[in-house]
């Protein structure tokens, strides 16, 4: 038996105008939904860079670098298509863009050094973490010309909307700086922490814990550790929080053009070491870390194939800034990132035993300087 005509007429507008749930996810190179992706924008002055407009891409379906046919400033590129979902006329979705250096806001050196985009409906959404200042545009997808010169990093995860509680708490710890937002009442009621984020409220004065580690899972089942540190933590995100929690040594790529402000590779008695990456290679093109503004890390050995993408540089000034990182264990993606590392800085021991100590990254012995004594690399 069919529906009465009067009931059918009532349902038609709902079918036409009700938003379809589960429509917001990361987009791949062909504009199709994908569980997660990483991207690496190439710096100017190297092969295949196209003036700093080209990027390589890997995702849950193919975790090896592919050169995108579309440039980073193309709204139809993987990054463009993903971010462009934030500019629709859907007033029922949650939208958040945050940056310490947004397209229309002054640089905020007090709050977190973090940049990202979130778009969610009642079922699913995506979280894009990136390293590009002045990005993206307020009202349409725009990649700033200032972002072409140096390499940049991107990570996008497609997750269920329930994860917004954990994500919101992490954004509170890092003191994210929103510059564009849309928070429908249903999201504010369901996830009160989002109101806290948009109000730029942070931890209470009575707080004594200044780091947070959460676990989220993508729609496809990939597990991520989500790390966050508040400015009052006053320690290095990569060594003191991420590497220590993971229990692995890391090679870390961050912005290291700060001279005396830069932190250096460091070894610890427990063998959990952090090495600053100095030279990189992508698809046959070599470049120095001085041309790279990205922020990511890779573990030293395949027995724990950890890859992380995050917010903070290994600089003294950033010990007092909030920021975070997302990490996963993925053997194929680990090989992709580990193969990007050409060389790392020598490791400097932190403990006082005298003499010299050796540190390794991927089985390669590095010179270690301690108390003025130098041990040659082997």
C-alpha cells in the first residue's frame, strides 16, 4: 500500500532539504572521499616543484608518494577539495579554522602555534592539520603566495563526529586560535568543549597537568594518538611528550632557521633519542631542512613504524607555546617518510658521565659531542 498523498507531500520537502549525514570527509587526488591522507608541498628550487606549487601525496589506499597533477593553489586539488567543504551554505554543519597566523588576523605569539581546519555534520567530518601561515582563505579556498617558497606539511583524517569531544579538549590544551567558525546549537549542546575553544578559554588557573593524550580512530579503523601540550608544560613536544610516550627514537623535521633559538638533536640515558633532520629527498629531489617549514616525525626503526604530523618547531621559544601532533603506526607509510630522510644532526648527550656517547638513527652512527669530546661517526 502506498503512502497517502497528503503524507507524501509533507515528506518531499524533508527529502529535498534535509542535509545528508556523513558527507564531510577528506578528499583524495580525484576528489573522492578517503579515510586519511598526508601531503608534502615541495619547496622552490628543486625538481618537480613548479615554483613551490606542486605537492606529493599519500593516503590510506596508496601510502607511497605520488606527485599531484593539480597544484596546491587549485581548489580541485586534494587539499583544495577537502578545505572547500568549509565554504558551503550548509548552516547545520560545524566549521572551525584556527591558526596562530591566519589570513586576516595578526600573528598571535601568546597562544598555541597550531593550524588546522575542521568540518563536521552530525555523523562524520574531517580534521586537517597543516603548517601553512595565512591559510586558507576566509570565504573561499585560497593558497597564499607566501606559502610557495618553503616545504609544508598536511595530514587529514576522516572521523566520526563523536570524536569532537576529544579533539575539542586537545584544542583547548594547545590554545588554538579560531579565525573562522560556525557552531550550530546542536553541536554546542552535544560538545560543550567546542564553545570553550571558540571563546579562546584555556585551562583553569588551578590546573596542574599540562599535557593530554587522546586516541581517535578514523572511519576506516586507523588508530591515531593525538598529543597536546599547553604552554605551561615548557618542554619539547617531540622529545619530552611524543617520543617518550611512544618509547621510540624519532627523526624530526621542523623549522630550524632560528639560529641560537633552535633545539638540537639530543640523546637520553634511556635510549629514547630525537634527531633533527637536516637533509631530505622526495622522488629524487634533494633539499635542505632550511627550505622546509613542515612539522613531522618518523621513528628510527621498522619494528615500531611511527609517523607523526604536528604543529611545533624544535625551538627554545616554542617550549612555551601550545601545540600538538597526530601519530599512527603504519609500516608502508613509515617507509615513505623514512625514505624521505637523507641525514640528521649529530646527537648530543644530555647526562653527565664524561667522555662521549653515540646515538643512532636507523642504524647509522652519528657523531656525538659531549663535554667538548668528539667521537667520530662510524
